């Protein structure tokens, strides 16, 4: 669950993403289950965001191209998986570098 929020943060502050891209990504992440799979229909995302199906397709393609979400089509239905491997590269490393090392235990 923590990875989901870290990915939210990466998407929210990512330059080059439009508001539509961010809203579609947030709608997708909102549908993530305990297995990590995401499979809402485009119609469901349309209802949530108010964007057209064409805009949703453009946004999901852009998110896939930027390696934020993995998009896969099976039997005419879209399935998505969040790419949590970018969290270590973009979030955790920079946070760990700015942290001061813990002090040694006292006796």
C-alpha cells in the first residue's frame, strides 16, 4: 500500500504529464486490488474522470511509454499493472541520500 502512495507522489510531481494523464493514473491506481492488478473498463474511467475514451487511451499509452503503468490487452480488455520498480530509482534513493545516518546506541 505504501508503494501505491509513493507512485501517486511520483505522478503528481512528474513534469510532462498533463492533468488528464494524472487523473487517469489516479483513477487506475484507485482500482488497484490486493493482487496488484488493475482492470477497470474505459467506461468506468470515463465516469470517474469525465474524459473521453480517446483521451483515456492517449493517457494510458503515455503512462505506459513513461514506464509508470504497464498496459496489456487480453481478449479485447485492458489490464494494467503499476511499475513499482521506479520507486527505488526515483524516490527511495533520493530520500535515503538526504537522511542523516542514525546515531550509535548509547550505553
